[in-house]
């Protein structure tokens, strides 16, 4: 499933630049109709959770 690929990519991202690229690609794929709005939003939240984890911040609802 495409969403699983985005989750794996975000989980393995080493820095915020990589997360920026993943996020842009996510919304491009969503605009092309390959990922539903709700899934794109959930994936975006996961990306932001990873971004916070890389920055050393604690985010409610994420156990990264």
C-alpha cells in the first residue's frame, strides 16, 4: 500500500530536509488522486511527529 511506503520513508528520514521532500511528494500523490484526504492528513501528522522527534521534542499522541 502506498501509505505504508510513506510511513516507512518518514520513519527512516534522517533529517528535516528529507521529511520536507517526503511531505511534498505525499501532497503531490494526493493531488493526483492516489491517496485519500484522510490518509494524507494522517500521514502528514506522522511526518510532523517524526520531525518533532528529530528535533528532540515531545509531541502528544506520538511515541516516536
